């Protein structure tokens, strides 16, 4: 599940220059200066992730009943076989977002992801399509409205001593989404996941596509706490296409390729080779 809906003020906010300097910093340079995605691999970070999920899904968006999530923490049965990451605002270490990666439940003989209860596409009956052991689901993709308000107001509109990416709220959301999807994909690589699935808001799918991350629809749009699109992507092809469309994002997400295991993604030796691998077969040149 994803929740990154813009507030009313964000939808109406005028576009303003992101930086007031002699050289415009790139999207990825801005992100690296201001934010950092890290695994929630300590009790403190994991607790903070659940607390933020409660804020987003139980308080701000009224998706889940707070009475069923005691102690101000949002949890469910899938957390026992999931990994989580959080997005930090570097200047204060404030946690501004979180994302979850649900793995196949050890010992389960059938689909054990939330996705398997939502998507009814017939391709899921094929055991060779999205194999259970190497497929994960990205979800609980949450960005708090309160965090966005705080970021837009800190230190009289200055972050870390330079122009504020929060000057334009829509750009701020872009940085937050970028950080969370990069954290999710990095967890996938470390877990040797080959395919990823999700149930996304169509607006989020479009934003990810602008960043170079393309997911394929899997069946029709469904009603799941609002209209959502079941979708999936092969990790290798996803990275290859990012490398073609947004090489600077590829460099940061993969740590210059060092995060990827040999053979995980074809070498990006030439632009044409990357294009041939990244594009769907129907769009490849003969």
C-alpha cells in the first residue's frame, strides 16, 4: 500500500526555483545532500517505522482503525517476514518516510504476499511467473504530511545552509519518493530478489516512471483503500532501464554498480546494449 497523496496546498503551490545559486544542482545531488535512506535494522529504527506507519495510515488517512493498532504503532501479519527502511532528513535525523519489503514466508507453499490476495491475474497461476522464493512486494510506502509541513518550515526555509528543496512542495514529494524506492530496491538486491510486485496509486506509478522506474500493470485497477493498480517489474530490467533513462539515479541506487552481483544486470557497456535490454521485446529493434 502506498500513501503519498498531495495536500491541497501542494496541489495549488506555484512552481518556484529550487536553488538560488550559480549552478543548479541535479535532482540526485539535492537528494544526497538533504536525505538518506537506511535499513530499519535496529529496534529504535524499526519502532520509528511502525510509528510513522500509524501516523500515515491510522491518523492522517484513516485507512486502518487505530483501535486495532495499539501503542501508536501500525503492524500486521506480514511484518514477521518483512524488511523495512526509513528515510532520514540528514540535518536533524528526523524520519520523514518509510517503506516495507514483504518477502515470501518461510515454509509457505503458496503465495504469502498481500499482493496474492488482491491481484487475480491468471498469470499468477504459472509457478514460473513471479516465483515465490525470488519475488517480494514493496508496500507501506508512507510519507507523512506532518513531515512535509515540517520540512517546508525549518530554519526559515533553509536546509543545510543552501536553497530549500521544499520551496516547491511537489518537488519535495519527488525527493521523498525517490529515496524510498531506492531504499526498497537496495533491499531487494541484498536479498537476491529478482522480481518485485506492488499495488500502487496510478499517480505514484506515473511519478516513478518520470524517475526512470517503470512497472508493468498486472490485471485491471482494483478497489483497495482507493483505486490501485497491481503491477510488477523484473529487477534486472528495471535497473537496466533506469540506467538508460536516468543514469545519475542508477549510479546512486546501485553505488556505481558495486551493489549489483556479477550477472545480476547486464553490463552497461554501450547505450545501444542497455536500450535493447531495457525495452520490452515488442519495442526492440530487429
